[in-house]
């Protein structure tokens, strides 16, 4: 039996653990060949071997630190030149949670470099070929914290707010093309991110935690249903519509050209 996706490649960043590893599995199950990117080569190679065997696909592991310019440039080149890449999952991300005044410059910088700069540069590298082919899918993993800041998440929330606005802008630019951008905003998901973030996973309320499998399967179900913005844990989908309508109304009201009457400027 021929596999309809046999020449289609999905590149998943941050595939060595957590959400990215499940994306790799689910995309392999859908017949995609894989390019898996993260720093831990041993984990990537083990996952590649497991998924090639389980799903009969080709999988390549590429060790890269996406906060390092040279490594990022290698993956940009690959995306710009490998015409088989049909799907880019921008999943690699880190959180370093704590009051901003106590956050080191390195911790601030690494969150911005990975969550914003790498995601943007990889997307920009993939887009020209996707647009030229009028086909392609970019899945950007943001966070529920894209619309919410906690006293310990000012920088992380800021990086994810960027992912939200960048993805929404791209969706408008690409609306008339065959290139899709899905924005995914997970809430707490049980992964290694937490212990590395400074807030241990064990400290979270278990009732608010989703498994990685549920998170990714819900996000892919949303994709299959044609969603462009997916909130995997939000039961009432109209909440996003209301939020977005309020945002749009607020923006329209900024276009007045005069100070608001409450400022009493003559
Ligand atoms: N877990 C949650 O509650 C949650 C909620 C909302 C959104 N998210 C988002 O989901 C995405 C995936 O995170 P996760 O929860 O699955 O965490 P995770 O298990 O820690 O996975 C993070 C992935 O990013 C990779 N990574 C980290 N630093 C990197 C670097 N400098 N260069 C390249 N790859 C790097 C890690 O691999 P290496 O260490 O091998 O490089 C790992 O594969 C992130 O964007 C995160 O912000 C998570």
C-alpha cells in the first residue's frame, strides 16, 4: 500500500521530550517523515529509531541549540532548502519562572531567544517555500499565559504573547493562500518544563494538569476541525470568540484621533 504522505516531512523543534515528542509520534502515525530538532541527540536518536520502526517512516535527528546563532542558521537553511518539509511545529520553548527583578539576564535572554527569536526565524525561513508552493502548515505552540501574566511569569508570558500576535498576523497575511498557521495555547501540561522552570511539577494542582498525549491529540483534533486558534483545555469555545471580539472593539476605539474625554484635555 502506498503511503500518501511518504514524501511529506514534518520538522518538530523540541522533540526530545514532552509535547514535542508526542507531536513527533502523532505526525509519524499520520505518515510524515520526521526531522526532529533539540539539543539532546541521544533522546532524539532513540525517538527516531522507535518511530521509524513503529510507523514505517524515515526520521532524522538533528542536535541543535536554537538559542545559538550558528545552530539556528543550520535549521533555517534546512527549512529554506528542503522542499519536502510540509509541516513545521515550533514547539521548543522554556520557562524560567520567578519575579522579574530576581531573574538573571541569562534567564531572560534564553527565554526570549528560544520562545521568540528561534520561533520567528524558523517560521520566516520556512514561509517563502510554503507560499511559493501554496501549501504548508505551521503549528506554533504558545501558552494560556499568552493572555495572562502571573507575578512570576512576566517574561515568559511576554514571549508567549509575542507568539500569539505573530501567529495572528501571519494568519491574516496567509488567509488567501494554502498555507495554514495553527496557534495552540495549552494550559499546564505534565512535562519536564516545570522542574526546569523553578516551579516543580509536584507543586501544581493535579486537577489543572493535562497529559502531553491529551494536549497534542486535542490540538490535532482542533486542526482537523479547521481551527486556527486552539485552546486544548477550554470547554466553552465561545470564550475565545468573546475575548477576541472585545480585543477588536478595544482596538477600533483607539482610532479616535483625540484624547479620551476623561483626560479633560482642552
Ligand atoms: N508544559 C506546560 O505546562 C506548557 C504549557 C503551555 C505551553 N507550553 C509550551 O510547550 C512547548 C513544549 O514544552 P514542554 O512543556 O513539552 O517542555 P519540555 O518537555 O521541557 O520540552 C521542551 C523541548 O524544548 C527543547 N529545548 C529546550 N531548550 C532548547 C534549545 N536551547 N535549543 C533547542 N531545543 C531546546 C528541549 O530539548 P533539549 O533540552 O534536548 O534541547 C525539549 O525537547 C514550549 O514551547 C512550552 O512553552 C508548555
